[in-house]
C-alpha cells in the first residue's frame, strides 16, 4: 500500500555525521552556469538556492566549486580557491537558512576534463592519458603537485565552513581529477598514488584527514563516488565498494553513488524517460555500497516517481534520494510531494535544461 505524502519515510529526518537533515530528499550537485566569471556568487544563484529551500529540499548540494584555477571545468563556475570568495559564498547558506533545509558546498578539480582556455594551463591528471572529448593530453602530476592539490582541497573545505555551509561534498566522480586517481584507466602510476585501490584512494583519504583536522572533525564531509566509469579498464563496482570502505575508515560521513565520465559516452545524466521499474539506474550499485558501509548512502539516477523513491528507502537500498533535473523543472517539487499534490515529476529528462546561459527547464520556456 502506497503511503501518502507527509506519512512517508521520505519525510523522516536522518543525520549526516552530527548534522540533522529534515527529510530524505537531496538536490544533487549541478553546475548552474550562473556564477560570475571570477567565480563569485550571483543574485540568480541566491534566488535558485532560496527557492530550493523554500521548496523543502532537505539537503541542497551546490554545483562544483573549483579548488584551484587549474581545476576550473567550465565558464561561470563557482570559485572557492581564495579567501576573497568568502563574502560571496556566504550568501548561499544565508538564503537557505531562512528555512529548515541544509546546504553543502561541492568542491572539485576538473583534472583532464577541461581546456587550457578555461583553466589557463595545461590540464593535469594522475597520468598523461589522452582525453578524446576535450582533445587534451594532460600533464602527469608530480608528487609535489599532488601535495599542493591536497592542500587546496583542505583550504577549500575550511572556507566552506567559514562561509556558513552546513557541510562539504568532495567530488570524486565523473572523470574529474579525484575520480581519475581512483580509476585504473586514468591512473597508471607506479608510486604511492597508483596501483592498488588503497594507493589510488590515498589522495582522497589525505584530503579527508586534512579537512577533518582543519574544521574540528564535526563538519560533515561526504564524497560523490563513481560506481563504474562505463569504460573498459576503468573503475568497477568492486573497486568502488573497496574505496567506500577505505573512505569510511578515513572519516567521511556519507557517500553519493553515481557513475560515468565524458569519454565513456555515458555520463551520469542519462537522457530520456524510463519505465518506473528502470528508474534509479544507480540505486542497485548504491545498495551494494550501502551493504558494505555504515554511513548514509545517497541513491540517484533518473528518479521521478514518489513511490519508487519511497521503495528505495524502505527496502534499505539507500538512505537519501538525490536528483536534480526534476528540481530544475520545479524547485517546489518536494513540497508538492509532501502535501500529496503530485506523485511524479513532470521532468521528461530531455537535458535541454543545461543551458550555458543558466540552467532552466526548456519545456517550461517553450510553454511560456
């Protein structure tokens, strides 16, 4: 029997580390193309995050913020690489905290998935493996550069806390730099940063240790992790589970399970609607990760139907439901679920919402 709105497990609170989240709905990190070219937060972004909080999204995760300029992935991306961004960044939690919602900053480095004209340098990677989508031969990082990268992530985590965010998500998925360290396809090193899954996870472990030490240990830190690269010779679900166990031991407070990378031709955001029994295409892998760890696990992948989301939580496949495109279509969707007004998102997964002039639902614009 389907449970209605407010009586659902989806509207029960849960903790991430020491932080209480009012419900199980998560706005998964999405680059919104709305920041200033200098990485500063715009009034459009403040309005976007305020609407999501007003719409009762339990946990909101920002689009990825670059920890160094060399890690900038695209135009109009959030910057967290310098203290000068603090006042600007603080506008987001100030807007969200008018409501019960919580907000995490996602921090990232593009690695080999960028271009010199965007990052101002030769893109870097664990190994010099050609990236065919961006047409880049990256520079293999030296040990000194890896140490500098760890320091940059740690400083970014500290800035997130100083700016008033409730927590942090470290982006280690989708082929970006930390994901590239985890993947045997892009990490062909023979030193302490490559080879075994323990070595390939080392850079993230050191980032986690550094952030926890710098922020006092109680600042929640979660990781976005690929469950598969969808690429021959890439990360597998077995690798992902092993990495999740290692990262839990390092002190992370949650894991969002995703997959894909640019050159695989299969990213994390699959176009087109699916039958209800095929919604949540990363949820089965999330369930495998959840069986191996004790921290909360976030399930995602084309979820549109309330009853399917509810089942994933009720059956113990995940602790949170993450999505983004439905919230681009309707930032008040969770509130409508809560009241029982709707039981399914109207998002058709056309992916036309990812507009370089700022994310927006193309279908709504067409109707208007």
